[in-house]
């Protein structure tokens, strides 16, 4: 089945809306402290809620801003592709959250960087799998801009308080989504910059 055609202009409103919800949830956390308890808590029934909620929860302004910039860039790149953007976003979000719930360390995992890492690997893997000039160029560009963040972001214990396992699950989900998309038929994706962040909160 062929992907529906769309442009960045057609999807930019949805991108701003998605980021707007993330910022709104952060502002709500000032009025209703403790909202971040709805993050992913591995292998607990209550922690299942976090699979959908995790990308909208952030521990600080720096954490929020550190994810907003790469999210905007990567979502814009994705919007310029032939892929069904929001299905890709939903797929990466739920698969990475589920993997984290199954395999993650005991903690409350919050932040949108699982999605950020998933989008990075999706764009890179899609370009490599399609072997077409433009997607391949995009994959090289994204790899150049995000390669360091991708490698160091999944190293256990490299940064205190950072959910490296959330990053890793996001990266795996992105590759899986790319493989599923490309194996389902020829599609194009399109690539660019900033430093993703994810924070984990120890379970008390």
C-alpha cells in the first residue's frame, strides 16, 4: 500500500500542536505536582500508563528544552517524507515504551528522548535500507549530526540520572519501524540537529 503524500506545510500545525501539548503538561506540573509519577515504571501494572505518557513528562525546564529542539527538527524532517508521519511517531512511542517497561531498570522513566532517539535511528535506518540517493544522504546527515548523541546516550552509567535504557529502547524501536516500513514497500524519508535528553527518577 502506498503512503499518503503530504508536505511539511500540511503537517507543521500538527507538529506545533504536539509540542504544545508537551509544554502544556510541563506547565500543569507546577499546579499539580507529582504528574511525573505517571512515567514508565518497568514491570508494574501502574507503570503501563507511562508507555503513552512518558514523552509528555519532563523533570525540568532544561530537560524539556533539550528534547523540544531535536523533536521539532526531526518531526519536520519526517513530515517532509512519504512516510505516514504520525503512525511512525505512535509506533516508536509505544514500542519503545513497551520495551522499556519490559527490560528497563526499576525507576520512573520520563521524557521524550526515547522518541527522539527512535526518530534518529528511523531516519538513519530508512535511508540505509532504501538505498536511494536522497534518503541515503539524509541518513548520512542525521548520522553526522546525531551520531555522538546516539552512541553516548545508550552507554550505561555514562551520565548520572539519565535514562540510557530509555534511549536504547527508543533506538531499537526506530530501527524496527524503519524495517517494517521499508519491507512493506518503497517509501522515502528525509534529516538534522540538537542534543536529546532523558531523565529518570528513582522510585521511592
